[in-house]
C-alpha cells in the first residue's frame, strides 16, 4: 500500500511518501516542488503512483540531493512521464548508474533502486527559476554526493538528509560524522529559517534545530574520542556510553544501519 499526501508551505508543494504491506508506513520521505523544480523523486515502490499524482503539475526539471534510493528511486519513471531533464552532482550521477544491492530493511521500506541517468549539475553556479535563485552547496557526510539548495531571499534550505532529527540512533556504514559536522557548520553560516528536510521539514526555527543537531554530533564525537583514547574498543565504548543497539534494525540491515556505526565513524577520523 502506497501513501501520498500533498501539502503546501508558502510557494513550496510537499509530497509525503511512504509504503507498507499493511497499515500505515513506518517511515516517510518527502519530495518538494518549487517553481517548476522537483527536488528528489521518492522511493522505487511508489514510482507509478507518484508519477500519476504529478501528471498535472508543471515541472521543468528535477534535481537530486543525493543517490540514496528514497531520493533517487524514480528518476527514470518521472523522466519518462514528465519528459524533463534530471540533474545531480557529478558523484551522484555516477552512483545512480550502478546502484548497489540494498539490504532487506531498506527493501521493505523503499524498494531496490534501478539504474538511472542524470545530467551533471554545475556546483559552482546558482540554479535559477522564474522567481527564485538557489545556491548549490556540497554537504557530504550522510552521503558522499549530497548537496543542499539554499534560497537566500526566502530563507529556505533544502537540506536532503543532513538534519533528519536533532539526535539520531543509527548511522549507515559509510556515513562520515566529521564530514557531517563540517557540512552543518557550513550551512549554519547561512541565513535561513525554513528547513526543508526530506524526512522532517521544519517550518520555523530551522536554523536553531540544525544547530541542535550539530551540538549532538559534536558531543557524541567528543565522548567517543575520549573513550577511544583510553584504549577502549567500539563495543566497550557502546557499553561505557550506555548506548543500546536497535537489534532488529541492525539484523534486517545486515549491520548497514546501527549505532555501532556511529562510533566507528568517529574512530576512522582519529
């Protein structure tokens, strides 16, 4: 069963997307439509339904924030339906050409991504529409290819997955905490209030919420660093910091999603 809910905030249309075998979805992802630009395409399971919902919408182009399946899962479906170009960072363009086989937990939530192609976005230039100008900002950490889009006059930040929540309990295996910290610091130099996060949009005080996320990551990083320099292993650090693993998530993801990954992400940078 697919779930699509359309709402609006200012001049931005939000599509809340989710899928479940029965009942309501456990996780959702958002796509955003603003002045002809669709930012991210949702997950593979929802492709045809989402394409039908967008049939009457004016879309000039699609921009991807990063390659993860819940963001790039319907590139080919929407490209065919809307006959519009798709743009992404050079790294993202390469990654969606050869999507990796994902784990059961992600397949259950999102579906396995298929091969897709996009045109390279010039990251040094602004992306303009009739009414808005978006600065493209490289914000790696959650994903190596992630970008954010900033509209200065409106105080909008389309941040991909750099926020999600002001605290988190799991990392993907290849996430880089130090890069996330540096990316957030970069974004906090900007003047914005609305945070169009793809999993939890924040319509007021978005900068403060992102600052809270930075505090959480920096405190976590410092705590792990201290324990590691005392000679403790990742599992010993888990115990010292009284962290509890989400075992079902870790098992279903074959270890791709876990709190232990947060600790090893810190250790890799020391």
